[in-house]
C-alpha cells in the first residue's frame, strides 16, 4: 500500500490534512482526533481540488479516488519515512526543553546561505507535524532540519524512527511538561532518547561542552562534535548580552538581534553546524546578524516611549527564570514585568509558580504584574507585585496607568495570549 501511496504522492502537489486549506492536486489524509473525524470530509476534499483522499473507514470510500487504509495516521507516517529514505539526504534533528524553534530557525538561516534546505515550519514538531515536514522535502532539498517536540516519554524515540536523522542536538534540559514527564529526571531521560537513536545507528551528535548533562548523557557515542570552551571542536566565546547577544569565534565578532545570555548556545550551535558543513565564517556572521526573531519569541518592540521584550510564545519554569534573570541585568532603565501562568506542570504548578514569585521579589524589577489562576494562588509579600486571576481583571487595572519610558518584559505560556498586552500600552 505504501508503494501505491508513494506513486500517487510523487504525482501530486503535496499533502493536505485540512479541507479548509486544500492544496490543488494534493493527496488528502483524513486524520482523526478526539473531537474530529476527517473521513467525513474525504469527498469534500476531492471536490475542492485534491487528487486523491486517504481514509480508514470503508463507508466513506464513495469515490474511486478515495483510498482505504488500515490507519490514516500510520499511513502518513510510513509514507514520510519512505520518502525520507528515497531522498537519502542529511537530516539534522533537534529537541530540548527551551529554544528549539529559535535554534531551528538560526540553523536554517545559516545553512540556506549555501544549501537548499527544508526546515520545520512553525512548531509542526509532533507525530503529525514531523511527517508533514518530511513530505515537504523535495529532490532539490540538500539538508533537512527537523524539530522534535515531546510531552511524554518514548515520543522522541518514535519521531527518530520516522525521521531517521543523521545528526542530532539537544538544546537543554529544563522543567518543561513536568505533568507528562513526571520530574526533571524524566525530562532528561525522554530528551536523551535522541542520543540513544544516534548512538545505535552510528550517527553524529552535536554537544554543548559546557552543559554537563549533555556531556554525561552522550558518553559512548563515537561521533561527537562539540562547541564551547577551548577544548571543544569549535571554540565559541560569549562576549556580552545587554540586551543583544554578542559572540566571538575565530576572532570574528558577531552581534545578533537576539536578547539574553540564554540564547548564546542557540546561536553557537548554528555557528557550529555552519562550520561543520564548511560554510565560511563571514557568511555565517552575515546570516546571524540579519536574523530577526518573530512570533512572540524574545522580540524587541519599540512602542511609543517604551521598549518591550515580548516573549509570550511559551514558558516553563526554566525559561521563565532565564528571562527574568536576563531582564534583571539590564541597566539604566525602569523595568516592569508582566508574567502569565506556566502550563503543563501538574503537581509542580504550585511550587514552581511560587518560586518565580520569590525570584522576581528579589530582583531589581520595579513593578511586577502576575496573571492567571496559578499565580493568583501564590503568596506575595511585596508592594511591587500585583496578581490578577484573569486577563480581564488585569486589563481593567492596567488601563488606568500611563506607561511611559519603561522597559517591559512580557512572558507566559502560549495559552495566556499575553501579546494582548501590547494593545493596552
């Protein structure tokens, strides 16, 4: 069946999974979820321009162009793996608790200066997004960059078996998705499933030599490329971050548009991969200096007389602490932080939100607003901190203020949608 699907795929204009966004002459996969069943829309997909539709319920096979399989999702995943093998290109996979998407974009920015690359779009990094990324690669693709997301154990291993990566990198190990992983040790074990795959298949690992967990967990892997201090394969030095990160490599200074010392390793791995693939350091420098973060990820926005650090794409205890610590180091400005709840922490939610409250209380930040049910449950003993259970309650209070000549950090999990604050300033 996969051979048949692959023949149809090669004749198509790509893959569609949403009838609202049908690609003309595409292969439509009728995926199922807890609240939807796209089998019902197979005929509609054909009417909207799909060449064929793939279903797994026989009653919806009402047209000769509707193909019946045992499981649509598994068929999509198998097709993606088959396509990846047929292309036989180098694929770099990356995962980690924080900075995955920024790191992927930086690596892609460097590689595209010299190679035809295909990288994960947005955050299509799960059991559906990864196959779609692989199927977006073409005969012209020379290098693939695939991001892996996970919120439970064995997920990274599963994505590795679909993708068959040649290279791998883990950004870091932090307190993300604790509800699914159970503990920080659970996070580490899950992320290092990538190391296990690469080791067993004699592939290459990139390591931040300054990260003791990466060094320890990668022992036994024969193909390792390191970056960091002088003993590393590539010596890359951190120079400054006030607020933008400046890096030195081969006596070349690279001044980025990324804020926070926590972005050093994200930039450094992009340099490392560029150098490994024989890209000139001046070309790498130009690519990184021209990269501008977007999509609510550590964006610097000048709004009226205020400077906004918008980092509202996502948050967990580790990334929240890094953002606050970095903001705390910024000098010669009044500072305000607007922080929203961190999700998927399970039994750790109470403790981790209280830890953040204690952290900002000790900081040099002049005024802190905390939003969400979790932050609302914390204990506060400071006049500079206010908490609100809902965004509506915060909005009502915040509108009364005149916000001028101040630096503002906005940080929260995606579900809080704190980019809405920009409309209030």
